[in-house]
C-alpha cells in the first residue's frame, strides 16, 4: 500500500509527485505507468525528438536519480485495469494488486483510430508515445509518400517535420480549414498557406472511406473513389481519454472523468487530472471541457498535490499552448471558442503577427505567431478580461499591456 498512487507516468502524473515532494509530503508515493520509460515530455515527439534534434535522454522530465532520491516508486510497464474504490485497491494487467490512500488518475488518452476498413492495418500510425514516434520515424525513412489524416496540431506538426526531412506529404482534413476546432479562420488560412508553400499537398473537405492494403497500407481511398498512394499513414484525429477502469468503477464521466474544481472525481479519495479530466473551466465560461495541454496537466497536478497536503485551492489557471511548425512558433493563451470578433495585429505576410479574440467586447484569447512579446502581454490582457476596441488591439505599435487600466 502506498499513501498516494498515481496512475499514468506522463506529464500530469510526474508533476503530482514532484509537487508533493516540493510541498514536503513525507508519505509513500508510487507511479504506475504502462509505458516502459520514466516520464518524458510528449510535445517533442512530433517536433525536436522526431527531427533528431533532441535525444530521448533530453526529453525525460527528470533523471532516474531524481525519482530515487525523492523515494518515488516507479512501477513501469504495468497497466491498471481495474479500480476498487471501496477497498482502495487497483489491479494491474499482470494481476498485481496495489493499495492506495489517495489515487490520482493521470492517464491521458490513446490516439483515436479511424473507424473505417483498413483503419488498423500495419503502417497506420497514431502519435502519442515514444514508441509511436520511433515507429513513425522508422517507417518514414523508407516511405515514398506519406499521408497525414487530420489537420489539427499533431497532424500539422507531423506534416512539417516529415516535409523538413524531405518527405512527400499529403495532408487530408475533413473540414474546410485546418485547426478548425482551436483557432479562428485567419490563423487556419495562414497555416494552410505555409504548409502548401513548403510543399505539402493539403486537401480540405475530404472524407476518407478506407485504408487500402493487403498486409500493409498501400493507399488511402477517399469517399469520391480516388486512391492516394501511401507507404505510411499518420492519423491525428484526436484522442480517446483512457478512463475505462475508472468509469467501470462508478466514476461519473464518459468522454473523460468528471472532476470538480479541486480535481476530485465522484469517487472517494480519487482525483483525475490532465487530458482525461473533464472540468468546468473558468476561461470557457464554466463549460465542462477537457484540455489537452502540458499547462493543464501541470496546473491540475499542482492543485491535487496541494490539496493532498491540505492547501486546497481550486483550479483557475489560464490555458496556454504552443506549437512549432517549420520556423514558426505559435503560442496561444486563453480559449477562443465562441469568439464573435477576431482582430489581427501585424501582417501575416511578415510571418510575425497575432490574432486577438473577443466575445461581447471582452478579450478571451490570443494566438501569436513568432510574436513572443504579444504572447506574454496577451496572457495579461486575457487574464484581466480586458475590454478594448478592435482599433486599439489592431495597433501593433502599441504594446498590449498599455491597454490595461
Ligand atoms: P500523458 O502525458 O499522456 O500521460 C499519461 C500516461 O498514462 C501515458 O504514459 C499513458 O500510456 C499512461 N496510461 C494510460 N492508461 C494507463 C493505465 N490504465 N495504467 C497505467 N498507465 C496508463 N501540449 C502542449 O501544451 N504543447 C504542445 O506542443 C504539445 N504537443 C504535443 C505533441 C504530441 C505528439 C502529443 C502526443 C501531445 C502534445 N501535447 C502538447 C499534449 C500534451 O503532451 C498532453 O496534453 C499531456 O501529455 C497531457 O498529460 P497527461 O499527464 O494528461 O497525459
């Protein structure tokens, strides 16, 4: 039995243990993770790690020594398959039972695969783990043409690294623009042009009917019958939160586990954080959402660790995110969903600009491309819920913070 058992050795899980020890928590801590590796950063998998610019050791969140010194027991290569909330026990796929005082569920999610014929053929690859990135890299080395399905951040980053590596890439997006779920149209159009300028064959509004191939993928069949040849298909169409054991144990939820402001689930002594935690978010006007970002995993981890040591304070952090494609650094703060106005600052043609999103006259989010100063100050105006006019916000000569009262 451990005082705290954390399920999931990813961003959120690791941060709970780090924060507990920082808060001088002296109880026993175990992290159970189904991947063989110590916790590592996931974002570089589609960026510097894939590109070969960073070795695996450099993307580990902490060296092995750190966990040993702080007496955090790592139980790796084990998957939790059931939870008994009454007995305070979890069971792993190897049949091992582990007791807990508090349980933190930090399991992220698995890539959503295509529910179409051939969707599980060898050579059809999601990107979530180091193993996925290694498989993608190995397959891409001999691939003639690669098809990426999904124009979200993961699909676009994969297209960018593969194109930079000299590969021929076709990117298929079902909607009429990329990043439709997370950004305004101006940003979508900018990224579409960038990808096309770099040689990506980007196709919008296309629906995929099947993956072709006998023993391995050979192509992607579109709904109109066209078959696009492919030696590798990368699927980036979102994740399915890994919450089955917890929901089976009676936790409220479905698409993620429902948590309150302190990240507590409906089950006693069980918290959930990160990509798998559905919570009412202040920056989404209280809507119940899951956020898939390192920021959210870390900040919710801190809420839980502090709660466990008796310093309860609800989650209230401003959402932020980044994405690197080619030489473009996108940084976003706030949530633009539901905006009724998007104001451009600067000229996209210079490849350094920002877009400020407003709802009912109030700033709710900002997307910044190669514009770190706007991002830093943008966080301030989003946090403050600044009310400003489009003219004021569009004036790139005036620093955003000067608009604060
Ligand atoms: P994870 O970090 O996914 O950790 C969950 C761990 O739990 C995994 O190791 C999983 O295998 C394990 N697990 C699942 N079920 C079980 C079980 N039953 N038993 C044991 N272990 C289990 N975010 C950004 O903010 N910026 C970025 O640029 C960015 N880029 C990304 C690029 C890629 C390729 C990917 C995949 C993600 C990216 N993200 C980015 C998202 C970010 O990595 C996630 O939001 C973050 O990792 C969430 O942390 P988490 O702790 O919730 O889950």
